[in-house]
């Protein structure tokens, strides 16, 4: 099972035969393509902003994600997965970052499960975008900081590898971004020989937030469960109060 889900770790630690560093970390057939969208429980955005608008550098990438439970033969499991609903790559100047984000965000707001959270890497242009978006009501921001403790890009991608290998990342089979995102991730290597990794960065952040740390689950799904519980309690309280008043009158 480890050989399938974490081939780099398995080969190095258990076979004493490390795979070539230039090998691809993510295999295309690990990504699941759905003809119909899963039953999404919560949605959110991940953003990797570029420093310039030059096309020879990484692009600014906006990714839209849905969290759902995997089903087997129409039976729901307790295993969570991510559906890559949409993704956009842009080469824009920093001054155009805000309108570009808001355009993508408004597009995501047409989804039946509205996004209320956006995770943005806290770097130069990202810091500016975070500052600007704090004025918008209803949008909760998560600041992603890259520190020495968070490891190198390669270590982060290897951390995400097992979740992709376990087929816990899916895309719409007819999505305009589907082939492009899978092909981008296929080119990610362990020795950092790939040219771009902006799209993969947004995928890692989504996996980290939703599947590893379960931040999305705690902040969105649990909150809705608590709100529903409170509504049920108040409804029962109102019913009991109504019965008491009726009994008193009689």
C-alpha cells in the first residue's frame, strides 16, 4: 500500500533504492475525473500570486475546491476528498491582481455551495492582496506562510503525493482546466527540474488545508453542524414552551 501511495519514501527507506530525483512526483492516472460533480460539503479558494506579469515566470493561479466524502457503490464513506472545480492561470501586473481575483471569486459564487474562505500565500504580492481583501465582508482569509519548518517545495509535494496517489483529488471530466492541471502536475519532479509549479502549489495548499490539517472541515463543516444543532435545540425549546403555554391555558 505504501509503495502505491508514497513511492519515493517506499523506494528509499524500504528498498534502499531511491528513485531518480528527476522522476515525476504525481502520476496522471492518480487523478480521478468525474462526469458528475460529487456532493460537495464545503468550497474554498487557494491562491498563488506571481511577482510579475512576465510569461517566463510562474503565473498567478486561482484554484476553486470542493470538499466531499468518497462514495463506493453509492454508499458514503468517511474518507474525504477534494474536487478541483476550477482553476485559472493569469500573467497580470500586481495592480491588476485585485480585479482578477474578484472576477474569479464572483465566478465561483455561482456554484451551489458558495465559497467563504480563500487561502493566499503571504509573500510580496500576496501580502498586498490579503490587505486589500480584508475589507470584504463574508470572505474569510487564511494567510499561508512558508517557513523553514514547512520544508522545501519538494518535501511539500512529497507530503501531498500520498493523497493524490490514493485518488483523493478529482476533477470534472469536461473541465476546461482538467487536462492542463493534470499535465502540469505530471511535470513536477523531486529535483526541482520542472519549469513551473504555481498550479501544483495551489493543489498542495488545498490538500494541506482540507486533508492533512483538516482546517476546512473544522472551520466550515463542523460550524454548520453546530449551527444546525443550535437550530434543532431552539426548535425543540420553542415546541416545549408552546406546549407549556397550552397546558397552562387549559
